[in-house]
C-alpha cells in the first residue's frame, strides 16, 4: 500500500470498531482499495490536541519494516485520524496471554529480534524515545511480521535527553507534554523504569528497561508481575493479595522488584540463560549500566546463531556488526502449522489490549484452575494449584473493573443513580435525575473518588458536583479533568487549598482556549463544587451556586460555602471591579444575562465572570456526622433544614438517603436537573442504619 499525505474523511470507508483505548478509537476501514486501520484520537482538550500534533509530526518521518508506519492522515477540523496498515493478527499481548499457549523458542526469539530491530531504528536512526514499549504495542500482520506502534508519548532523543523538558519544568511552563513532574510519569506501570516512577526524564535507557521486561514476557509467556504477591502481613486477613498499583510502584522503585525470569518458572526450560541475563541487564536499577540496543542485538543474534547451529543450519557472519540483520532472521516464517501445533487460535485478534483485557485473562485462568485444569501443564500439584486459585480469587474478586480497582470502592448502579462505598469508615453515595427537563437535557455531572493522587483507598476522598448550563460540555470536561489537574497542581505546591484553586483556574483556561480555537461544538458553562478530605480536614472549593452542608450529631447543620450569584452584594462588587455590570430585572444578572458570578467555561462572559473559587477548610470533629452536596435543583425547592429532615426520615444508608432527598425535591416541583452526594463521615451501626 503506497504512502500519501493528507486525505479527507470522504476517501475512507469506515468499518467496525476493532479497538478502544483511553486516547483513541481504532476502526477497520478501506482506503485506496485496500484494508487498513484508522485510528481516531479522542481530542478532549488542548493538551490532547498538542499530543496529536506531536505524534503526527513524528509518524511522518518514521520508515522501517518493524515500525507501524503512517499511510495517510487527516489534520483539519473536525476530522482528525491516521491511516495505518491493517495488522490483522492483533497485538503480541493477545497472542501470548489470551490463548495461554507457548510458541517454539525459535519463533519467540524471532519476534524478540524483530522488536529489537525496530527499537534500534528508533534509537539510532530516527532519534526517538518511545516511552511506552510493551507487548500490547507490538502488532502482528497476517504473516506475523512485528511492528512497533503507538507513538503518542514518544519524543525526540535530543529533547528528552538534552534537558529541554527539565528546563521547561524549572521555568514552570505548562506547554507541551513535559510541563510538570506528574506528566513526566508516562507509560505503563509494569514496564516503567524505576527512575521514571521517581520523576526522572524518559531516555533511551528507560526504553531499554521496558525492552527488558517485554522480552522476558515474550520468553516466559507471563504478564509482568502477575505472579508476584505482596508479603505484607496486614494483607493476610484476605488470604494474600496481588500488588495494588500503589504497592507495586513502591516495590519497583524502592525495593527493586522485577518479574520472574525463565529459570524461576516451570515450562520455560527451552529459554537459554543468556536471554534471562540480557533481560536482567536491561532492567538494572542503575540506568547507566543498561546495555544499548546495539549491544542487546549482538547478544540476541548470538542466541539466534546458536539456535540455527543446534538445528543443523549454517552459521552466519555479519559484516560490521550493524545493519543488515541476519539473513536467516529475515527469511524465517512463523507459519500457521506451527501455531496450530501450539494450539493457538488463528482467528483475528483485537488491535488494542489493555488492563481490562488482562483482567479478563486472569479471571479465565482462575476459572480454569477452580475447575481442575491447568495444574499438569504448569508442573504443579493439585493441592498447590487449588491454593494458588484461592489467592487469585482473593486478588481478583475485589475489583471487577478498572474503575473499582483504581478507586478502591465497590459500585452499584441504577438507571438514574450510582452507589459507592469506601473501604473504611467514610461511606458515600450519589443519586441524580434529569427531572422534568428530560434525559436529553441532563447537564449535571458528579464525581466521587476514594484513593486520590496515589493514596491508598480510604486515606483521601474527592467529591465534586458540576451544574452545567447552556449545554453539558463544560460540566463533562470538568468531571474528566478535575482529578488530574488537582494532582498536577498539588505537585507544584504542597497545599490542597491552593491546589484546588489552581485546578479550577487551569480547567477554565484550557476549556475556554478550546472554545476560542473552535474545538467545542456547543460551548457552555458550569458551576463547580469540590470537597477534598484528608487527615480529618475538609477542603471546600466552590465557584457558583452548588452547596455543601455539614450535619452534626446533635441535629445541627451549617453551609460550608457561599452562593456566587449576582444577588450577593460582595459578588456584585467583584463583578463591577472586573469591569462588568449588574442589573436587576426579574432577578440580579451580570451584564443583564447570567445570574452566577463564578463558573468554569462561559467564555463569552470572561471577564467579568471568574473561575477562581472560594476555598474554605473545616477540621472534622467527633460531632460531625454527614456531608451533603447538592445542585440548585435541590436548593431551589428545599432549605437545608428540609434536606436534613429528609435525610433523617429514611434508612441511614448513603444511597437510600441520596435517592430520598432527590425524589423529595422532584415531588416539591423542582424543574431543574437534580443531583445529590451524601457522605457518612462516621460508621453507622446496623440498628441505626435500619431505623
């Protein structure tokens, strides 16, 4: 298939979706009369736009048989996509783990060599650091030719190793992909070098660490760290546990945990010790001691020659120690008969492979173990296999999705509500309805998180409520970006109050910039209320008219934030000082148009409106019982006393309380979207919850 430059969407016949990730969706398509893969980026903000522009510029200059090259692209609004060859066999992670079969060693080594040749091209000719080398980014065509893909995080060697990113960090710049320490921590945890986890810059050496983990995965057939278990005695109450992300990060960066090598595993007798040695050299904790890709290829080609000699073939000599690759590597073919003999399913695999897929594989393996299969194949006795199955069941049974694993909570969903329960004393839930406006007019968004910014579950919580107006895009944007922007801001200054304030302002800047550049089809605005809880302190940030109310054990209550509306005298003074006007018609309005004085979005009203929130703190006491957050769909028809009375009139369970308050507001005639978050700040006894 020939390469061309820019094309239009009309030139492509889009087919079925074959992959969906956090940053893009991949479709099977036909272009120029041939099958291809089209990847559409999910451009939700200016940072994503910059990332797409950078990746496209890089892809245009990559040309190698072991790199998934660009065929064509679209780079004009509203169509953004890249056209690639269709890699019909999917990715290497699927081949290694979904079928759980083992290819002959020579076939695995052939895949490793192709991988190495692609990395050598990137490092030595294209001057590119990939930053996310892993088996799911290695794609296979119908002849099992391997190509490296996904250059969304990649960067120029001179840029990342020359200190320019670090210089931008020192200068406090937010431009580009390296603007903060948080954004430098990019890639996939199981293949991420320890120095990256500590905040160092990516480099060719960090790529080599990922290379070592991945070639060990190819050799052993094991998902990295999937068979490693924590020895923390505190975890023994739930048998044993696989590492959480937080614990695994610490184990890799501080305790030098690495994947098991072939000699430690049953069924890997065909893997030569030299491969394990190379993997260990690549993941050395001292980056300066890791081999270059050229040295790694020398070792791999020696292994290949040994394999050819053992099979009775003729040894090859390569002139100059560099290109071209060994001729027998180029001519080697992984044919279907070999795969059939190994028991591999030959149907087309999905192009993308992510953590959710890995969890599906682990659950399938657990089911197989529980039903008696797999013990003989792994060289383990039946009793030992049963014990391992229980360990896997304890580890996997508590997180049935990426969402619950990430936040450490159990979720229960209804058609209109979401029920969330934290793992420790604080419990919480949310419920919302579009109300009389209809489902297609739902502009509210809710966010409830436990385990924020790398904390263990139950140590920190973030609750947020966004009441959109003029559309839902601003509220949806804030829900998607708040946690990331809060953590980013916290990296720059060790104060949650300042971090919340900076996060609100930053989200407003990015959203309004997107509006001005024409990326938002239906610009809108949103009020926002966020409450962060850590170490017994509430940090409340508010821009708009959502309210947070604290209820006490003696039946009292107090509002924790102020309403930012034009009817508030202090807010009117602020609007006038910002160059605006406030007039009273049916009610007080800014510039005769909008009632609120603070919001995120509303680009046409900035200034005099501002996104800077008011931030308050409250130290929790033993007398504090409940925290209630609600949009004006509740407060327009219910006073704080009414809401507290409604809460006390139902079962003391967060979900039931949230639902009861929302339904009471609806029955009182609320004609707005109605949203509610209820937080129990203390554990309730069974009797108290029922009665």
